[in-house]
């Protein structure tokens, strides 16, 4: 049977929401569940997904090389040495020549769907060209926000740009959640859901283990698989695959 994967764009209205760490963590969890997963960094010039995956400087070719037919997909992706089934296709270090178009990206994603079960596209923050490339041909979209007012407002603006995604194809993740902060702000996760106007895919707690694993150059799920953020990533990966999992309780 021909493989038909899903391409999921991960976006945020502003920087600092932990979107790249989320992309890396959920992708690792999907790979650990036996899926073949590609992480696609769409942040030209400011790419960080390789660091979050522990694959710094391993990729020689980038998505524009594949999209513009300078090399085949198989030659550009890099498999993680310690997470079988997890691959990276990085972004260009800097713009050169004409940037990849939405049509070229759509063709690239068609090729990716034939070779991978899931592709998570890490879009740059904001609503610029990288956002358009990541979302133009994606099957689903996840908006990552935190609980602060500016992040929620930006998430609302982002949702308005994604109205073409129908019911069940646009989701919210509330990231970097601290229970004490929620209590002091008299805020709840329900407030975040109401303000963004999206169904909730998951809640990820603030976790110092993320920074430690990043500094070590090791994916979180390999470095500290029992920490709260790792548990949240596994739960979200199960929901992406259609499983029913209760929300993680923030301790």
C-alpha cells in the first residue's frame, strides 16, 4: 500500500512560546512509537530545530535545495543516530537566489507524504513568508501559545490567518505552563482555549529539563524521559495518532 503521511505545521504568533522545542519533542515521541517522522525547519536564517534535536551541523543540504531540485529528498534528510525513524530536513542558513515558492513547497510535501508517516513543519514566529510556506500545503496546523496576554492575543491573530483549515484540522497547544502563575493570574487553561477559539491538543508544563537537554545537545526524550514535559509530548503524540489521553496535570 502506498504511504500517505500527514504534514502538520507548528506555528505561533510571537517568539518565545517554545514552538521549536515542542516540535522536536513531539516528533521524537512519534518516532519512539514506531512512526517514520520528518522534522522540517522552515525558519530561514534563524534555524534552531537541529539544536533541539541534537543534530547540530549534521545537515549539509536544506529544504530549498530539495524544493528547487538541486538534490533529492533522500540526500538532504538526516536520520537521528539514537532515535531510529526520526529525520531532519533543515532550513537554509541564509537566503540565496530566489526563495522557494508555495508551489515548490507543496510539491516537496507531496514527496514527503510518500516517504514519512508524519512531517512536523517548524514555522518561524509571526506571519511572514516562512509561515506561509509552512502552512500553504499542510494537512493540519497546531498553534502554540503560552498563557500570557500578549501570546494569547497573537494566537488569536494567527488563527484568523488559518481559517482555511477546517474543523478538526486546527488545534491549540498551551506551552510553558506554571501552575503557580496560573493561580496568581486567576487564569485557567479554559481561558486560553476561549481566547484562541481552538480545540485543545495538549498542555505542556514549564520544565527546566528542556534547557538542560538543549545545552547537552541531547533530545529531551532521550535525556530525561520521565520529566513532565516529556510526558506531555508523549500524550500529544498519542492524540495526533487518534488516541484518547487525559490532559497532563500540571504539578
